[in-house]
């Protein structure tokens, strides 16, 4: 997602508002960076925010709404979810544009002073697609459930456990190599 910040750099304005809506069909960039088992839903990604010049440095604040689909961790059904959060970054006009690429591909130890919270200006534009996708991935919950009372999959047949299919009956089979121990337990119970 690119934003033209030349008006702020030239001093014509101190605040620049932006709005961005993305459906998964028009731009798959963000969806490709999401964790496995998740994808952008029909509602897509909606971003609105401001870029502010506050006495020598610029800051970006974006309110993000994401409709996404994830697999339930218990039954593997694809379920729609929503995510709302705020992203804040500092914008640096002084750093070379290739520093951002170096940050992504090389060790951070070699780049002291360059942090993930910085976005760099390149030819009057800032691009925070990578930051947006990373923030979405980090804000997603660790566990996705289709419902709190999801009972998961049957360990025998692999079908989803529901009221109609409560699961297969588990037969207690004893490993033939340990059958002698079962006889000892039965003998001990009879005493």
C-alpha cells in the first residue's frame, strides 16, 4: 500500500488522511504473507488513517479492519473471523530506500539503529504493505475455534463430532506384548 507524502515533505500540509480498501481478488499481496491456514475473506482489508508531520518527523497511524478465514484448530472447518487493531509507525525521510530491503533480508545486528517500526520514504512515497501484513499476522489470535463448544474430530474415523455423529466407540484393545501384565492386574484385583 503506497501513500504519496510529497505534500508533507514540501511543507504544504501537516496532516494527510488516507483510506484504502482491498478485496482479495484485486491484490493478493497481503493474503500471501498471512500464516498457513488463513486467507483474506470476502470483506477484505480496510485501512484508514493519517500521516502527521510533528516538528521534524512524520508518524503514521492506521486503523485496520480485516475479514479473514481460518481453519478451526479442533475440527478444521474454515470459519470467518474479523480483526480490528491500530498500527503506528515512524516515517523516516533520511534513510536510504534500500535500507528497508536490507532490513528484511539481513541480520538486524548489522543494522543497528534501523528498526521494524520505521517506514522509509522512497521517491515521495511510503509503502507499508509489508508492515501491514506483518501486523495482521501478529495480531491474529493463536487459536481459532469455529465455536467455543466445538468438539473436534473423532479419533477413530476422522469425522467432525456433532450431535448426529457423537464419535465412534473406542474399543479397548491390549497390546499382545503386554497381555501378561493384564493377567497380573486381574490376579491382583481378585485377591
